[in-house]
C-alpha cells in the first residue's frame, strides 16, 4: 500500500495518509521505494505567512518494521526545512534527496523526529 507520511506538529508523531485520509499515527515506520515530496505552493504559503502547513512528506510503500535494515549499508540522516531549501536534503552534505530505496522515520521521546534514508 502506497502512503504519505509527515510529522504532525500538533500530535508530536508521524501521520500516515492513504488516498488523502490519515489512517494511523505512529512513532516509527519504514517505507520502501520512496519519493520525497514538497509541494511548492504549500512551501510558498509558509514563506509568505510564516505559519507551517502540511506540504512536505515521504511517499512510499510500508516496509517490514521487524527487518534489521541496518545490515544493508550506509544510511544518511535527512531533513526538510522550508526556510532553507525547497527539497529534503542529506544533513551531512546538504545535497537534495528526491528518492530512496528505504526510509526509516522515527520519533524518540524528548527528541526531534529522525528521517534516515538508504539510497
């Protein structure tokens, strides 16, 4: 099932959306065959109004959470900040990321959400 996942600022967790409807909230999810999406009009609205809205998300197929994905190779931490870039970026290199084979999204207690990609 293809879904879109974004960090929900109000609930402080990830929202999982399928066909435009939120189907669950979770602190951890793995997606495969991923596309990083940023809607330009939504970003422009954030820049103009200074108020955040849902316009960026990770789109992919829900993967097997129990699999030990750490054994497959190097991972990169990713992030998106509408005030700094119009795409998701690799946090180490600041290079844009548009696609990935696998992405882990996780929220740890008392910490910022973490997006890690294998691409």
